[in-house]
């Protein structure tokens, strides 16, 4: 990103070929779409405060707790292909509305799960919400890229992704106040075991926040359904099938190693975020209540937002793979500190890893699809499906049960080393493959 985004300049850009929106309606459409990015970032990160809450309500092991997040990311693998087919069938605007309504149904289902309460129903409803988010992801990203001038596509995507980061930064405070702050388990110090009556009462604290989320999603769906969104135009046309037959994805080392690099990165990011509250709440770390620990999540996600802007500026002058290697090395160092340190040092080192994780997702993604030529669509699809790698966070939960929560972050450190190796070696685009794509 070359510099600060001029909203009026972005809004004034013409619609894509075949589009129907004027500059004014395009600016409004971009604002509306930014709200989608905000909402799915917000709802995803609510899980970081929801998981320690559910752990105390249902008296879960770390394996069972991280299984909740695994179910969430399994939805990316299960729902991505059906989402693409649905978009092809009913169009982008109706798909956006459908995704929001699916999410709203899941949020209402979370209220039902809290009223029972039921661990199984909770898992299913979170899967429903994540499926709705997957549909939004598959529909909104390309839509934002093509509804305006190609010259400002990068500005539009950076703008809406900033709103996604804003959602991830604000969600922990929302969850800490309305979920953890209104429950016995969330306000108690240490690993206090709740009585059956306290667990039942604590379960009800989920009803209000998810009721608010459901209402906002329904209103947003109604607004988008009635809004005259610009047409997609010809910018989304695929490369001819015959042209793609002459090329092979597996000749591109940057993609072949980029897929596992993305999986390892997601495993690291999700493991840190999901176990953060339980980790810093421990007596020998920060000895905080879950509510207090949830508030510190804001610093973790805020660091990721700051890191994206800083990293974008650095990459104007430094090669992306070098920046990725530097950030991966930094992430490895702070994770080693987290494993062996105690007290506030361990807590702040874990918070600092958010800063180093910040540029990893977009940088791994762009490096992986570099030089793919007519295979870019297929390669991008594989990288999106790799998001399901976050489901492997249950492995860290199992390690936490077996060897202790702090020691389980050794898995995170290993993930950082894999990303470092990818940055140093796996990102190289083979000369013969690159020349073949240009031919």
C-alpha cells in the first residue's frame, strides 16, 4: 500500500465494465461491503473469549475446548466449494444476503444452545455461523476487487481489510464484557470448578451478545438485499479451459510449499488466540480473571492491525519474502520466550507474537500464487481451502492436556520455523515455470 487511502478518490472510481453503479453508489457500496468484513472479523474473534467461557461452563479439557475452534475451521473446507457453486447459481448479491442470514440463524442457535445448555448443539451452531462466513468470504473478496476501477482494486481491498482488523480488535472487549464479565467463571480467579447451578447460570450469559449479533446480521442482510449493488461485469471471466490444460500447478514450488505454510501459520495464529485467555489467567503468568485476560486480547489483535500497516509500508522497499522471513524469525523468538518465561514477561511475549503474525496471511498468499499465470484461480482456491488448517488447533489442545498449556506452545514455535523456511526457500518461483506461464 503506497500510502493513506483517500476515501473520496476511491469512492469516485468508476464501476467495472458492465457495471451499473455510478461513482456515488459505488462509494456507498464499498462502505456497505466494508461492514461485512468488519462483522466476520468481529464474530470470528468472539470465539477467543467464548472458548474459555465454554470450558468452564461444560468443564471441558483443552482438547475439547480447541475442538470447538476446529469445527469452526472445518467449515471452511466443507463449505467453500458449495459456496462457489451457490454464487454461480444465484449471483453475488443474493449470496451475500444468504451468508448473513445463515450466520444469523447460527447466532440464534447459540442462544438455544445456551438455554439447554448443550456442548453438541454449540458445536453445530458455530459450524453454521462459520459456513455463513465462508460464503461471505468467497463472495465478498472478488466482488470488492472488481466493482470499481482495476487501478484502485488494491486500495479497495486494503480498505475493507482494515475494517476486518477493526472488528477483530473490538470483539475481545465485547466478549469480555458481555460474556466473561457477566459469568461466575469469567470473573473468578484461578481454575475454580463451578457448581452445576453456576454453570447453568453462566451459560445464559451467551444469550444477550448473540441476540445482538443476530439482530445486526438480519438488519445488514435486509439493507444489502435492497441496495442497488453494481454489477460484476467482465472482470470475473475465467481463463479458457484449453489454455489451462497446458500448465501444471505442481511445477510451482512457491504454491506447493505455500499450502502447508498457510496451514502451519493458521495453526499458530489460532492456537495463540484461542488459548491466550487460559494461559495468561494462570497464577504463575498474570493471575488474571478470564474477564481481565479477555481485555488483553485487544492488544494481541491490535498488534496485528498495526503490523499490517507497517508491513505494507516496508514492502514498498523490501522484498516480501525477506519481510516474511524477518517476521517469522521474530515470532519464533517471542514464542521461545513464552515457553520458558513466567509472569508478565510470558504474557507480553505472547501478545507480541500478534505483531509478527500480522503480515503472514496476505504475504504467504501472494507469494504462493506468484507466477501462476492462467492457473492463478486454481491456486488461489487451494490457498483459501488451506484456511481449514486452523482446525488442527485441536492438536495443540491435546498437547496442552498431555504436557501442560505453556509447553504446548512449542508447537507454535515449530510452525513459525516452517514459515521461516518457506520464506527463505519455498517462495522461489522456478525460472522454467515462470517462463512457461508467460509463453
